[in-house]
């Protein structure tokens, strides 16, 4: 595979034989499939249609004058007008590779490159010791457990650039299930209860039919004539709006809320754990994911719904 040894322009990590690599059909830029998916396409899509084509690295020896790309940090030949890696336009200023610290030139250093921020893409080098709000990237990585690349990229935006917004489709569609999946108990419980309360008007509309299907004949449709009244329709509409607002909050702020909880939990564990050699295991156990909590949330919602219907049947 001719891409082995090259670096993904989106995350900055070198391609290996085990990597799942996707190549842009427009310009030939290679990326990790996960990076390509998270970026919604090629990093060089703004250059599509201009004749730009990705080319394999052809860096000269360190004694030659090199241009460092302002976008991804790659060292380019002085003859290049565009960065060989990301396609960004290079200025006329040249710097020797020796002008940069050994830490910046360390090829083994983990890199998250070309992350989207307001105003364009920012290339940011990080490693396990990089600190965000009093905790390290390595500790956050242990806490997250799965899908680290996605979360750490967002955490960098939150911790370094003050952003609070991101898109999480799963949290948008199933907010309280997602919160329980990520062990965010308080948010999960609040969203589950709010969703149940917002569903009560709809439950009242179908209560007579539900009772009839269960063989309960004490309820009649006439007893629920109020569901056609203007005040009840207004309440039902307001409940629907609240439900949509919850979905929006979950979809836009779930990652930030998760970041804040991760920072809080890690700091708490570090302050309580006397033996520092084992605190990482405690962080991993505190974080991660739990399908058992999702199943418990589903069961709780079903029990709550049936209990609510039975209570309303007794009241009416």
C-alpha cells in the first residue's frame, strides 16, 4: 500500500497496514475512514474543481530550505506552491526544519491536525500530557474508552478554544438513552422524567382506547371530551415544543456536558486516590459506556408509563 508512512491530513497519524484508508475520488487525498466520516468528506474539498491533486510525500533532506504548511504543519519543498499533504496554499516564507523544536518535529508524537474551528482549520499537536482544564488528554482518553478520536477532537475545542457546541446525532434522537450509555446518570434521569411528563397529554388522548384494549370499561370517550378543548391543545403543543427542545439540547450540548463531567470525575478520582499508579484504572472504570444502564432506562420508562396510565385510570 503506497500510503503507509504517509500521515492522515485530518488526525496527523501515520497510516499503517491495519488502517482502513479511504481515498477522495476527486483529488486522491487519503484519510482514515473514521476521520473522513467525522469530517463529512475530504479535508481538501474546498480545492475540488481547481485542478488540485494530492501527491505523495517527497521531502528533501533537512539541509534544504523547507516551507512549513500553516494548516497542517507538514514540511514542503521550497518549490511547492501548495502543501503536498493538505493542499493549503504556502506563503513565500521559508524556514529551515532546524528552526522548530525537537518536540514539534518528533514524528512519534500523537497529532490531531486540521480540526475545524471558527475561521478555518487549526493544526494542533497534542500528546498524553497535554492539559485541558486541569486534567490531561491521556486521562480523558482513559475515561472515554471508546470512540476516542471523535471525543478528544471535541474536547480540544472545548478546553482550548472555549467552544460549547458540537453535533451528536445519537444524543439528538435518543437523549436520555445516550446519557445513560455514557454514565451521565443525572442528565439521563432528568431527560427521562421530562420526556415522560411531556408524553402525558398524548397519553390522555389515547387513554380510553388503551383501557378498552385492556378490558377496562369504566372509562368512556365522553369523559375525555376535554382533550379537544383549546386549553388542552395548548398544553399538548407546549409539551411537544419542550420535547423538541430537549432533543436539540441533547444533540448540541451532549458532548460538552460529557466533557465537563469527565473533567469533574477525573479530578475527584485524582484527589481521592492515594496510590497514583492505579488511578488510571479507576478513571477507566468510572467512565466508559454501559449497555446495562440503557436497558435499565428502557425498563424504567416502560414501568413509569404503565404506572402513569394506571394512575390516570384510577383518577378518571
